[in-house]
C-alpha cells in the first residue's frame, strides 16, 4: 500500500513538473530573442516569490492565446541581470517587447487584465519628438489644440533614462487616447527645445496643458505615479507659462553671449598662467566684445528697416 502511494505521488509530481510550460531562458538567449522576435512577452521572476508564481501560472494559461492572437512568444527568466534595465522594482516584472521596444505591465496578476492590456498595446504608445516638429505636434504655446502632452527629456548617455524606457512606454499605454505621451533627446535632436524649457538635468518630465507647463519633481519614477500626475497631481505643481519659440535674433544673442563667456573664461585662465598677456589680452578682448555687440545691434535693427522700405514702396 505504501509503495502504491509513493508511485502515485511521483506521478503527481511529474504532472506538476510538466505543467511548467513557459520556456526558461538566460540573459544571452533573451537578448537574442528580443532582436529576432517581432513580439515577445517576458516574465522576469525569482525564487520564493508568491506573486511571481501567480504571474507564471496565469501566463501559462494565456500562452496559447498570445501565440494565436498576438503572434507573440512567451518566456520567463529567473534572477536576470537585465531585470533592472526594464523594471526599477525588479521581479516580478512582465515586459512586452514590440520590435524590440519594451512595455512594462503595471497591473494586477489577473489573466483578463494582462491579456486586455497587451492586446491593446501591440504597437508603441510613446511618440518621438525633435526640435523641428515639437511645436507643430504639441502646439504648446499656440493653443494646445492637439491635447495634453507628457514629455520625457532624455539623453543617450543617461543610464537612468535607459532604465525608464519600458516604464515610460507603460505610461503611454495607460494614458493612450487621453494624454499624448512622448520623449525627446535633450542632447541631440531636441537640444534647442531643452534649452527653451531650461532642462538641465536628465531625465526630466514636463506636462503641458492649456498653454501651461508643469514640472514633475516627484521622486517616484513608476508608472502609477506618472499617470496620477498627468491625471490630477499636476494641479499641485507650479504652473509656468510656455515660453515662445526662440527667434533667429534670440539665437544669435544667445550664441554671442556664450562666445563672450567662453572668451572671458579662456582669457582668465590664460592670463593667470601668463601675466604679461593682460595688456595684449585686455585690448583684444575689448575689440571682440565691441564687435559682437555691434553685430547684435545690427541684426536686431536690420529686419525693421527692410519692412519700412517695403511699406514705402507699397504706398
């Protein structure tokens, strides 16, 4: 009798072992899959985690539906070094890759909620902006007829920005249809826009609504906090008037100021090393400063003069 019970228990264990149908991969395999697969669902998990077990169980029940209706493969990875790259809170983390673009799921570990969220977000939700299209797309200073915008200013060399890529996609997916969620490279394609809004530290998050801009200064960088800010918390932040787009003359003035500042700093360093340059350097710098100021004045006056001539001709 004891033998029969033992055999039955072994058979039962084998059945439960086979029920773990999600493919387990390593870090290197996962990176390869992200490159190769059009859509990939990944569960980042760890041992002795009840919530991880619940996610795992529900994903097993959904695996066939994901394959059939979303054309997405489902895998899991245990104690991955990549978890922090996609989820600030680490495991458990459910990430949906669409052509390599990660989307962090932030809902409950329920089958219907998981499937519904992933099914609605098979394409990226975050728009990419740059200096050329920023004002046209957002109309931040000219009426805001395109709706509210929540924008992340990031940089390619900013590690924290890269870690928030999947989180920001989660924000875009959650607010889809209600708030436009975008990002802009503050160091390259969005350099002038970053200067316009005085963005000096990355990542930075700005919420635009009805001609006003609100800065997200909350220490929590999770999907729920971002979404709540866009829906209601922004009212507690200081409302700033959206600055107008800089004119060519404004850009010239800024450039001249930067050049003068650079010349002063460089000159002071040089003169500190070689005191005899003070006499020559002082004269030279004075000429440069005067020339720059004259150029600024001429540039500022040139446009009105031309307009006056046209007006006289028209009369």
